[in-house]
C-alpha cells in the first residue's frame, strides 16, 4: 500500500526523544512491527514513528483502515484524543493537545455560525447558539487530565516562549513552572538561558521568581525586656548586706532592752 504522510497531521504528533526513538527502534528490530498502522484512505494517522523505522530497515507492517471521519478536523480530534489516552504523555504535551483541541472546536463552531442564515423574526425565539466548547481553563484541564494552574502556565509558554524554550520543556530539560517563569523574559534572554543548559535555566527561573515576589515587610524586632545590669546586681547585694547588718543590730538592741527590763523588775520585787 502506498502510504501518504500529511505534514498537517504529523504536526499533531510530538517527536520522540532520542532515547524513546532508540528504544522503539530496538523493539521493532527484535520483535517486528506488532501494532498495525492506522490510515484514513491512504493517509497515515497513527504510527508515524513505527512507519519511519519500518521504512528505514525494510521491516514489513500491517495497516488498518479507519474511514469513519468526515473531515481532516475529525482526524485531528481523533489523533488528539488517542494521544491523551496514553499514560506516557507528559503534562506539557497533554496541555498542548487539549489547547489544540479547543482551537479546532472553536474554529468549527465559528464556521457553523457563519454558515447559518441570519436571524429573522420567525427564528428569534429559537434556542441560543451553542457555547464554544472548552471555553474555560477548568474544562481544558479536565480534558487534559491536569490542573487548571498547569493549563495557565502552558498557555503562557505557548504565547511567549521561544521554540528553544518550548523544546527544553518538552524534553524535560526544564520544568513547567520554571519554563513559565523564563518565558516572561525577552526572546534573546530565553535563548541564552537554554543554551546555558539545565543549571543555567534553573538559576534564571529562580531569579525571575525572586524579582516578581512581593517585597517582604521589614521585620520589627521586639523591644528588649528590661533586665538587671551587673552594676544593678552589685548594688542589690550591697543593700542586702546592709539590711542584714541592721537586722542584727536591732536584734542585739532588743536583747539588751529585754535584759534591762528583767533586772528592773527584780529590783522592784526586792523592795
């Protein structure tokens, strides 16, 4: 069978990393192409990497026809859902696929509305037109199987990141969070960070986050609690000594007075 590759559809398949491609190639060389390639007419819609390896090594393969699609957009949506069902797809790839699905569905709805006749008095009471699918980040996140915050970061990367930074996050050289921070820099600074390698990317991302962080409120130190100084302690000890001496003097005086009073009583009794 003469198989045709559509560049438009091929763009919906993220290329494998060199490690992934080599692992797939070793598997096919050892066991053959076990899974059939899926085609729509003569257009390949699933199995692009397997097809390339089979062609390279002249390895036979089987095909299965899927003719249920009515348009190229139907094929794209099927390819997206097919990739989202795979566990090996990263969060970044999931988000990008879901955003592509959103764009296709939005364009389809727009075309349908443009093809509809303008409203007339007779059709004024008809139901409101269908809302655009995947209109919110929450809906996109649900389709992709990721969080809405992750979708927000992917949207930022999609809009402002250079191709070099996108490739870095796709291959796992930099995390989504770090890539979203670096994507806020001018293009030349993004490229320079990517060229600096993983360590440089992390450092640049850290600097961007710190620059955007709200300034910390100055720390108010509590007033030191009053405490006795060495001089205060010395004076207190001296006062204690004085009081003890006064107390001893008073006791002696009281004892003297007691003796004198006793002698005076005895003299009165003798008279």
